[in-house]
C-alpha cells in the first residue's frame, strides 16, 4: 500500500525531542523524506531523517537557512521550534522578548516565505505552524510567549488567505499540556497531577497525538482545512 506522504519532502523544525521529534517520526512513517532541525551541531534527528543544525535565535543563520530551503522542493513545512520565558509583565526582559519573537515568529515567517513559491508552482503544499493554547488564551507571566503565538496565528491566517487557491493549505495546531520529558522536568509530578485535574480529559496529551493530527493536516486527505488554529488540549480551552 502506498503511504500517504510517499514522495513528499517535509521540513520539521525543532525535531530532536518532544512534539517535534514525534512529528518527524510520524511523517517518516507516512513515507515522507524528512529534514529535521535542531540547535546543536551534534543533535540527533529521528532515524531516517536528515539533520540540519540551525539556531533560529540567530537572525543571520536563520536567513541563510531560509535561503537554502528556498532552493528545495519542500512539500510539507512544520514550524515547531519555539522558546519561552516566564516573568511578570513589568519585569520581562526586552532582549528575551525580542529573542522569543525571532524564534517563534520571524523564523516561521522566513521559512514560510521560502517554501511558498515552489508550493504554488506545483499546485500543492501543506504548512503547519505549531502554536500553543497560549496563542488562543493567555495567562499571567506569559506575555512574551503569548504575544509570539498570537502573532503566529495571525500570520498563518493571512498566508492561508493568499495561497489556498493554489492548493497550499496553512494551519496552526495549538497543543495544550503535553507529556514530554521537558514538561516533567520543569513541573514535577505533583504539579502535573494538579494540572491534569484541570483538563476535562483528566490527563496530559501525548506527543504522538499531536503528531497524528499534524500528519493528517499535512497529508492528501486534508483538502479544505486552511487558516485555522486548532487546539489539541483535552478540552482545556473550552471550559
């Protein structure tokens, strides 16, 4: 049986761990050739993926990478790489704010801009930008991060309005609280139990659940969903 993404080239940023790695693994399983990025020169991508090291906090490195990507026939772009910082609004560091916008908004913008011309020319393309529930709702001490994720949604909506007629569909996926190594190391087990109790599904999500939906959005079965910001959060943002 032919796999749904057989013959397609996918680029997944931030794919060395967590949600990004799960997405890269799922796209590989669905038959895509996958280019996976990470920040470290010695980073490891999922088996079968091609690894590229790029620090999206570095504006010049990001532009150089986007220029290189423009020369590829990328069929699927998943902008997953992202960073955050937590602080009271009045104490938020301006440099941290700018760095978060660079990684979470400017890098996806440049990569989208790089791949869109070839997608339009071929009449097919899928872009999935990984947002967050904090790009649909917000919370105290999350201003820089929430700003970036609301901006990513707006950018995606504007892009989708331009390119859908050419067979290029662009969406955001907004994960809720996902059970990753980083989540467990930052929150700890007690906090995770309290957090899980607030989610209608009464548990954290799994990276594979995000990956499954991203793969569907990126695949040939998605023919009419575009410009959306879809939460995968166990119902958290609806109560």
